[in-house]
C-alpha cells in the first residue's frame, strides 16, 4: 500500500441505490483494513478552506504574549489556545512540536445537554477568525454526519443511528501550527504516534506533508490526499463502539528533512465527538462467539476525561 484509499461522497448522496451501496462497502472495508480514507465531494468549499487558512495564519502570527491571553485555565485545552509543546501522545513524555486553538460546539437552544459546553473564546485581534472557523465547523460536521450514516448501514444499524448523538455533539475544530524547527528536536516530533480519541476525524488539507499512517503489517504509509479531498479516519471511540471492527489506526506527523526545517506547517482537523452521555458499549451487531466483547461499558464523556489525562491536557 502506497496511499490511503479514496472514496467519493457523491456516490452516497446520488439517489442511486447501487452507488450508495458501493460507497458504504468501500468506506466500511477501508475502515476495517486501515482506518483512513481520502474523501471527495464533501461540503467544505475551496473558498472557505482558503479563507480559514488565512485567518489561522493571522492568529498564529500574533505575538506569543497575545496568544497566551486566550489560553484559559481549567478548560483542559477544550476551548481557545494551547501553547507550544503542552500536548503529547499517549504514553509519551515529550511534548509535540505544535501549538493549536480549539473551536467547540455552539449547541441549539433545544439541545437538552446533560451539562453545558464551555463558551468559545473570541479573538479580538482577528475579527473574522471565529466566524470563519465556525462556518468551517458546520460544513465539516455536516460531512461527518453523512460518513457516520454510511458506517451505520455498514454495521447493520438504522441509517440515522448516530444523528442524535453527533448533532449538538462535543466536537472540536483544531487549527494547528507546527512552527519552523530551529534546533535538534531531541526525540520530539511534530505529532507523536497516536490514535484519535473521538468517533471520526476529518482533516482539511495540510499546508505541507508529514502525515503517516501505520498499516496492519507495521508499515508507515504517507497519507497523500488530492488537493480537494478530506482525510477522514476512525477514532478510538468508534473502534471501541464497534468492538474493533472499524480500526482506529496509529498515525503521526513526522519532522521534515533538515533542509525544510524552516518551513512551518498548518493543519486543521475536526474531531467529531458525540454528546457526552452517549454509551460506547460494544454494539450487539459487532459481538459474536468469534469476536467477544473487548471493552467494558463507558460513556463518551468518561472516556474523553480519561484520555485528556493521558495526553497531558487534564491534570489527575
């Protein structure tokens, strides 16, 4: 394998039953095999993508003392700015070579959440940063809902099984800045090998390469989507919920060659989380005599709290 599989959301939305079934089979098989796909014909336009990257670069170009005003104590990094090197991969101690910002859900008035989400952090120096970020948030959320509908069908569930849980869900949009590397990293990388916490992750095209995916055979494969594609992968919550039928694959962002150390990298993943009260119990359709239940029952909220501690954003 030299690249991750490619699928076309237009097949699922075509109104043609055969094309829809083809998409369901293709994305389901890809997520069983490697846990990643590149997706065409999503809802995020090129114009919106370019506008968001302009705003993201403007924010990260602000002086450090300005950015740190938007780092809010007590939120475990779930809203606003997270400074350079603060997050690390699970099981590792060295901080990743990145800084980032989080936009979160702005729920509807009838959401009936168990607990309110924190307010988004407004950046006054970049007046279009928040509005552009939340516009992209909605388009990625819409795309993710259709991907999850396809996966529900693949797992013999009702098509809209996930809709309630991810509508008003605890999803996060994370613009990331990997600054130029100015000295020998001493074992640190831009993002250490890890699996994502959430149901699925939708990644907008990064400004430079570096994303690698670990295959079942132990081979690191470069993820090289086309310019207009999103990279979408399974997270640990979905792997757990499907009793390991769908794979949350280990991936990383490697440092560039030394002659490219002076090149910054920008990346914008959308981590699609469900509502905190969703039960991640292994689905009955994914449990059998040959595939016994692999995980104890847990809610999405409790699982998230455990993992925030693991990656250094929440203190024990």
